[in-house]
C-alpha cells in the first residue's frame, strides 16, 4: 500500500482562517511608568532608574549615566543589575573568589586581595552575587537596551573568520 492509496478519499472540508500575527506592545507608557512596577525593589526611584537606563543605552558609562540621573555610580550599577544588565566589575575568576568569600571559605581581606579589587568593586561584586535580577524587569527595558537595528557600529573594527585565512 502506497501513500496515494492511503490518501485516497481524503478531502478538505473546511478552510483554515488566517487570523494574522498576534502582537502585544507593552511600550505604550514611558520607561519610568514601566519601571514603576519594580520601584520598591530598585535602589532608586523609577524615574531615576529610567534616566540611568536611557543614558546607558546611548553608550554612556555607568558613572556618566549615574551623574545624568543625579545618583551615586554604585546605585546606578545596582539598578542596572536588577534590570538585567551585566555590570559586575570583576571577571569570572574574581566573581568565583567573591562566591568563595560568601561561602565563608575565605576572609574578606584575603578575597579582596585575590580578586585584586578595590573596596567599591568588591562591594558591588558582592551585591551582584547576592541579588537576582527582577523577574520581568528585562522586558520592561528591552526596547531601550535592544541592539541598534542598523547593525553594530564597531563591526568594521573587528576581524572576521575570513581575515584569519589571509594570514
């Protein structure tokens, strides 16, 4: 028995309706309004957090974004972390050392020395390791922090796989 024998007598009796693409746009309100939901968990007001995110998205450093919002740089970094941005001042090894300190496997002075971190860097790294991002907050800032659709402005400065073949 072949497929044609199996399909014999099969006919379409109804047509599928095209319902289009479902879309949900939560960006009707301003960024500060979208962040108001998370204000109690943020280290600053929703308006200040929105200012930090917008300045940061424009390419400003965390410190500059903090100054624009009138905040301390550590406060701005904490807000960005809670909103889903990676702002740890330490690399992978330094973060592992902070985790070891948090697990009481190292003293604080020993951990700071091994991580080669300043007091502020160590404190921020400890905050990042002990505080999860806010559930849903990444979606609230996604439209602002999304990559530029025009492409990567630094793409021409990086080598490509084809560049390695010319060596």
